[in-house]
């Protein structure tokens, strides 16, 4: 099986030596993705905006892999302040309301103090 590496163009990928996503067969493993807008390397100070940008970044990676958010089967949410998670729920419902992947929320510090949420997903290309 061929392994395909996907990049978002984030400088973090080169600096830390990882791929935004790895495709292996029908499986897609998307790295923890933060709320940076990679086109200009800016990040909002609002967790809701960061959560939405995380999902937009993940959507782009999945699209490069020939998939979409409907193919997500597992999601991990990582937040430095666990109590802030509820603020993200409307955004998560917007993107995953019908998908309803298996999910875990973890409270842990993140690389940059501006980061308020990081989202990692696993997807499988669904064949119909």
C-alpha cells in the first residue's frame, strides 16, 4: 500500500518534521490541527473562531486526500482549559452534527500559549 504525505504549508510541519495528514490506503490520519490561518499565520484570540479554523484546516487536508468531514470516524479535542470546551459545541455541531464521530476531549497544554484548541481526526474513505 502506498503512503501519501499531505502538507498544509504550515511552517510547523517543516520545523517539527511531521505531515498535516498521512494517507495509507483508505485511512487518513490528520495531525493535531490548531486554529492558525496558515495563509497568513494569524490566530484569533477567540476559542470559537479557533475551533472553526481548525476544522477548515482539517477539511482542506481531507480534501487533498480525496475525503471530507463526513469520512471522519474519530476525533480528539485538546484544550489547555477544559472548561472552555462547551464554547466550541455549536461549531462542532455545525461540522459534525450528522457525522457524529467517536470523540475524546483532553485537557493539556499546547505548544503556543495563543492556541486554545487543537483537533486531531482519523478518517476512512467511505465507498458507496
